C-alpha cells in the first residue's frame, strides 16, 4: 500500500536560519507531489508541485524553494527563514482515496 | 489565491444532531470536489468527493450536495458524534490535472455534549 512520510513533525527555527523539510512516498512510482502551507486559521495554500524528478512548479513567489532529487522524494527548503514562514506545512501526493493523500504535517515556528 | 470559500468559520451543534457545512466555489470549470476533515495537528483526511456530473453523493453518515447553478457545495453529517469535531475543508480541482487542489478557509465544527 502507498504511504507518505513527512518529517520532522515540529520544528522551531530562528529567523535567518535555513530550512529543509522532507517528504517521501512509498508504494508508488512517479507520483505527483505537492507542498502546501497552512497559516493559523486559514486554509491550505499550494506552494509547489512536481510531476517528476527535477520538475518543480511554483504557485506563489516566496522565500521558499522545492526540489525533487528522487522519484519519491520532495524537499522544501529555505536559505533564510522569515517570521512569516511560520505555519503548518503539508506534503501530499496525487493518489489514494479521494485523489490526494496528505502527510501528517510539519509545524514550523520561526522565532 | 483561494477561489473556494466557506460561509461560516465556526459551527457548533449538539451531539446527535445533524450538521451542514457550506462551501462556495468560484471556478465554474472545476469538475471535481472533495471534502476533507482535519483534526488538530494532523493532515487533512479524505471524507467524500463528488464529480460535476453528479449533484449528490452519500457515504457513511455523510452526504455531499453539489449545486452547479449557484456554485455551491455542502457537507451534511448525520447524527454527529464527538469525534466529528474538527475543521472541515472543501477543495476543488479546477483543471482536473496535476496542478493541485484549491482549498477553502475551513469550518471548525464543534460538537457540544
């Protein structure tokens, strides 16, 4: 069966520090992968999606970047975090029941 | 930006009552809609979906209604239970392709004992 893993679950980082969040999918090949961000009291905002290795589409200009070094790996990064980068980050893949399956999320607090 | 929105940020119902959560969408080209449930600190979980060629779909204790004329989507939860307390999001897939879902802001459903 297909599973999606996302880590870490929580992260507290100082302003100006780098960021790397990782997401991996098991049990499927060549998945479409997505990074969403959820600010407090708001819905999910699509940040990036990828349909294959090295292919990244950005939905909003921001302080973040994404990479897909392997078929089932999707990484969200930043060189220097801002306070406004705080939020709940969710990875998802296009598949499973309902068409999209989400990871358990990473709660990022920039201090 | 968010093209799918919700009418109420919080909905409080008595345990055992039925609840209805509403959603308005703006993209008439959307052909697929999903309702998700998100518990605190967790990722969204699929509840039920509906395609644009349908106006109603039923699951276990849940029903989704789609009114394409007014671009309105609703989620009905029958006989609510404490475990139904969560934030509920509607989402649409505007292009039907790989470019992701557009989510509404969410409705926080609170089940009163």
